[in-house]
C-alpha cells in the first residue's frame, strides 16, 4: 500500500556522528525488530535476495546497521538509522522516514532505496530522458521514456502530480534490473579494473593542476603488474588551452598512484581515468605512444603515427584497441582528436593519434592493448555518437546499444575509455563515458556532455571478458 505522503532523499551524509549517541533504541521497539532483528532485514545481503555482490575486502568487516533516536528528527520517536562500515562506528548514511507507525513494507522500501544510493544508483524519475508531464502547480520534477517503472529507485508520486494523470506505483522490492545493475557494479569475484576521478579527492569547483591518489589493485601480485589506462571523463575550462594527462605512477605489487594532471595556467574542473590489470590475461601486451616521440610539442601537426613491434610476436594478427591518455590543444580552434591502429600483423602495428580541420594539436598520447584474436570469452570493439546521429547534429545526451557479436556464458566485465573527441571551442570541454546496462549479449553505453558544451562527436573503445 502506498503511503499517504511523498518523500524526498535529503538525509545522505558522509562521516559525522549521530546527533544523540546516548539515546540508543530499545531492542523491543517494533521498528528495531523489523529492521535489525528480523533475519530478512538485518543485513545488506539479506535485503538483496537472489544476488551476490562484492563490497570490498573482507578485512573491512561486515556491513552493520547502527540505530539511534534523534532529537533532530522528533524527540525519541523517529529513528535515525546509520549504515556503518566495518567496526569504525562512524555512520555514512542516514535512513530517514522511519518511525514506529510505518509498515514493514514501507521500512523495507526506505532501506532498499537508500542503500541503492550508497551503492551508486540514482533516481529513475531524474533521468535525462525525462518525459513525465509534471503538474507544475503542485511541484517540479523529471523522468524518462526508458524509465524503469518497477525500480526501487523510483519515487512514488500520485496521479495528481502529472498533467496526464499518470502516477507511479509504490515499489517496495528490488526489480530484476535493479539486481542486474548492482551485481554488475559490484561483482562477487575479483574485478581486475578500476576507476579514479578527481572528485574523489576534491569538489569539481575547486580546480587544481595536480590530482593524485594512491589506489589499491584487486590483489597483490608477485611483481608490479602491467596496466592499460585511458580517460573516461573530462571537464576543462575553455578559456585556456586543453591540457590533461592520465598516468599510472609508482606501480607496486599491490597499489599505484593514479594521476590526472594538467599544467601551466590550465583550469581542470574534473577528470576521470580507468585502468585494466593485465596479469590475469596471459599473452596480452600493452604499451603507450606519445606524439612527442615523433616530433616536439611546439611543432603541432594533425597526423602523428609510429610503428610498434610487439615484444613477443603473436602466432597470427592480434586484436588491437587504443585509448586516449593525454591531450594538449589550442583554445583558439575546435578540439578534435582520435586514436586508431592500422597495418596489424603478428609482429606489430601502426598507431595513429590524429586531429583534423583547423585544430592546433600540440601533443597527445594513448595506451594500446593487443591480445590473441582467438582468446576465448573475450571481445573488444568501439562505439561512438556517429552510430546514432551525424556529427553536425550535436547533442548532450547520446546513448546506444552495442552487441558483443558473441554470446557470453555469463554477464561480462567491461573496461572502456575514450578514443575520439570533437568539440566546439569557446565552451567548456565536458565529456562523460558510462554504461547503464551490461548483459551477455551487449552493452548500453552513454556519451554525455552537459551545460553549454557542444559535442559534435565522441567515441570509446572497450574490452569485455567473462
């Protein structure tokens, strides 16, 4: 049964302590029994049935729920429930809208919805593909033509809130797509890839030149592993030259330094990078190419290429994919760059980092990854905005589906990074690569910009394995 009120998520907090730590709840309280002592509701794993997920190292300890009454909410009656990581005792998430008058279904809905936020899920009704006809005399909002109506992340709202008389159901269970999405984001086995974004260490509106963090690998190796890296997010001010470089530094057996830096007087609001750990893939080879290997940065040219010989020849021509890792382009002309590979044989290939038209391309670099074409349970390829629209019809939100061209026996893992950019000068360069669905058959990809950025074209390469 739907509640007779509508609610919003406003209680997410990072760190801190409960406002009233002395007022622990009475274990006999009905809400406590429903949440903490009911075996169906007492842990994250039980709240998400029929699905196993990985939430980091077992050394971090199990997820726990700590509950407190809080005078901030309503003296002694409404509970402030906190998600606690391990035994740190520091709450990281509040679960509001819970009191002793709520049904078990409502309590479950709140817990599942807010844990969805903790795991990275966002509101369905706030999708950029919004088509809900809101009744603005009552409130404001947004949603999607591809909205997941049964998702736990969809707000309940009555039909009177829309001009077409269409409301939503009060969802109290995880939908199948909810489970698929979370299972993809948190695979139960080792995920030999990772991501780093500058917003993990600072807000986007506090730009700085150097952005580095020590990150741990999926396991400790016998020796420092080879890593393939690439860019997946950019937000760079248009008033200065476009300069960004992603590198993996100080690589040790169990960790390395992820670095997203710019230089001179550039303004980097945010950037993101991704990496793939190669030890689990015997026979794979990787390397990097910089245009400064073939010319100085201050002698810009549009076409830049180099022949690479493999350290060990393959038995037949391998698959080769490439990802952009750095860019240096003038602010005075449109920003265009792409990385491709040609002339692939069993001994080597030619890599190209090119631009076109009037772009002033000072320098760029890229990572390449080569692997035997007959490797089982893997595939690679690319997708781009040109798959769904012409370059001269720019738009911010670009999504599509890409078939693997094969059938995986289970949902694969995916590593992907940018391999092409074509943006209008004068507006900030904003680009974000993401996916919302990965299945045994293919991937749903997103290449997005925002605000006033003008994206003519963007592309990405991917590697998938199971």
